[in-house]
C-alpha cells in the first residue's frame, strides 16, 4: 500500500454532535502528519467523485456508510467504514470497505460479508483539550445526559404486525411482553445484538399466532423492534433507580424528555456547547450511564473531564469490547446494579475524596490510552496491514 498522505472524513449529517466529531478526528489525524479534508453530510455519488478528483485522498473515512454505497469510488482510494448506528439495516448491509469497524463489538458476531479485509471494534475516544480536568462546585447529586425517545404514539401502536383470517395483531398488542422480554435479555444475555433482539420480538409474535412465519419488515418497524424498544426500556429502568433514591438529579439531552411526566421537572434542555457539557460533568457528584455493549461517547468525555461516574453493569462488561476492556471498576468508575444502587449512592455521595480520586484516575487514563489520537493511530496501523 502506498504511503498515506491525505484522508477525507465525512459524517452522516450536519448537527452539533457530528460536527464536533469531525473536528476531533480531523485534529487527531493532523497531529499524526496527515492532510485532512471532508465535512459533515454525505456527498452524493457524483459530487463525491468530483471531490475525490479534486482533493485526491488516499483514504475515505465515513460513519454509517460502506463502500457498497459508492460503487464508482476509485479502487486506489481505501474506504474505512465505522458503523455507530445501523439505522434499521442488517449488519451485513455494510460491505465493500477495506476496514469495517463497529461501535458495538457484538455486531461482529453476525457479520460475514466477505469483502472486508479487516473487521474490528472501534470505540470512541475523547478530546482532552475540550474535556479537560478542572473541578467545580457541585450543583446536583446526579446528572444524566442523553437522548430520550418519545413515548409510543397511538398510530405507532396500531401498526399491524400480522393479519390473517384468525388474527389481527398490532405492535401495541405485543409491546408490553416484547419490552419485558427484551429488557430481561439485556440484563442477562452476553453478546446480545440487533438480530438477537429482533428474534426475541418476533418470537413473541410467533407464539401468539402459533407458527413461525417469515415476512419482510419495513425499515421503520424493524428499527423500532431491534433498537428503539431496548433503548427505551433500558433507559427507563436505569433512570428509575435514580428516582428511587430521592437524590437530586439533572437531565439533559435531545429528544422528548418533556413528554415523560417522571422526567420533565428535572429536565434542563439539550446542551450542545462542549464547555457546557464539561461543566455538567464536573458539577455533578455522580454522573450516570445505563451501560451499553461497549463504551459510549459521553462516557469517555465525562471521564476525560475528571467526572465521577456510575455505569450500570451489563453481561458484556468483561468481554472483548466491554467496559472492563478499557477501565477498572472502583479505580476509573464505579459499577452499579439494581441491587447495590441505593447503597453505592449513599456511600459515594458521602465520600467526596473517593469521588475525586476516581475521577482523577480516569482523566489520566484517558490521556494515556483513549484520546481520538489513539483511535487515529489504530486506524492507520490497521491500514498498514492491508
């Protein structure tokens, strides 16, 4: 492979999150001596080809888009795909790229597209200049930053899942059972991925109609079954643990927090300015994340800021790509579960020195191993193996 001099980076669309991410990656590759071009918002085929003719990148890095979607991309340009959100598509949709990265390591389990030369997990990084460790006076016991899906509308509930001479079954008919079973699996099954979650939802339907019937799912419904349900029930059950402590809490983020009566009074709106986000992390005695199969962007940003964090335990924590792959419990963060949440809350709210020590340890570790520069170095190292 010829020497890499120039990389083009494209994020899916223009919004504050993708814009920040673009500039973090741009700075990281520039620190490594590369020329960086690109932007936020995918270019159409013709526009992208013209862009490549003008700027002649050696590498094209895109989030949530694979080379198969750009069939005319010149072969000499290596394509790197980082899938953070499948947006209702099967993982094997993402084919053709020389490097295929997944945000959730367990998406690799069902990935068998033959074209990718290297398939791996790529966690996020942090920008230590933006999320620097500067303590501040606490404003609340807890904070949580994240997106909140809207409650199910009646129209969504009335979507037909199955209809024959004996049955007319809507999503709303099955949603309580589907939600319960998916939440149970998320709390007990290691390696659970989108295909597994969809299978759980469809099994509820097949049990109801008494037979297994394959049928096509339109994209929006598939997304709801394999992604939206688990995000909603996992987040609701996690936040209920805070509510039950009686501690003070601030919620921030995009979405529909105000539509949920249990959250709206503690909701402080979306925040996009990284400095405001950093201040939330250091002005909270405990920052909280419900745990996912892998490491979330907000987790890295919070730890880089020296914020003290509770992370809800998952069955994947000790596996490849799990929380323990990067961090050590009670040294960089504190693992919690429904059984010890109350006890851990009382202990750490009353132990400021422990919170500060753990936060400082985490910030140091981020700078040593988990910045965006470290992620850029991995990408270039993997490219050198092609």
